[in-house]
C-alpha cells in the first residue's frame, strides 16, 4: 500500500493504482490528481466489498451494481463489475443457480415460485428465463409437486379431508406449481374429492 497525504487528508492506495499516477514525495496534488486518487480509493474499497459479498453467495450483476453504487459511487461500481465479470466471478447464471438451490433446500419448487424469486434477486430476465426453462426440462412437474406434497400432508394428518386438500393445494400453489399440476397431485393422493367439496 502507498500512503498519500494532502493537507489533513490521508489516502491509502494500492501500489497497482498508485503506479500510473507517478506520485512522488513533495508533489503538488492538483484537483485532477486528487480526484483520481479518490476514485482509485473508492474503487479499491468497492472491490473489497464485492469480494466479501461474493464469498457469501453468488449475486446478480444488477444487485451488485446497486449495492456498490450506493456506497462507493457509480464509477467505482462499474469498474469493479467490469473486472469481476471478465474474471467470471460475477455472473447472473451462477446467481440464478444459487437462488434455485436455496429454494430447493425445503423441497421441490414450481416454475412460478422460481421466476418470482429470480426477479426479486435482480437476476437478468434472460438468465432468469434460462433457469426456469432448465427447471421445466429437468423436473417432471407432477412428480416434483407430489414429492413436495408428501411431507406437507403428514403435517395435515389431524385435519379432515376437505381441510387437508384445501391447505395442501394452497401450499403447493405457493411453491410455484400451477393449478392443473396441483389437481393431479390431489387426485393421486386421493384428495381431489375433498378439494372439490371444500367451501
């Protein structure tokens, strides 16, 4: 690190950032040089913050840009995002996969729930659509919904059939499964008549 003093102000610069500025002791720092120094410091801090965020979980580019821009300014955010994207460390496809894994920790999900979560996490629409398409191709919806339903149904054992059917249908819908899929699962579980009879 290189320390730079400008009156009462002190800056800590990475050597890689300081080298192009050709700084030397006793140098008069013009407004333009100070602005360059400030930008380099902001960018270095933004990079550190971004690396810490990505160490916790993958993140959407738009989300990263918003968080870095708020704290360090748009120029620093753009510089860091460009660098991380080139290195393959910041990628909406990776972020979408992470969102899906997080949802599936509590059981299978339907495409509607995944699409909502991807939108909420700021995933680019193209990456979000690809992730939803991937889910559709790799997952048979009725089988997935039934897998999600079975533990739910065990928790509803004390209720009458109509209540079981109504609550199970609601929970499956909230997991992102469409109406036809939910009805097929209820039929397989012998609850369709209870669902039809529910008020």
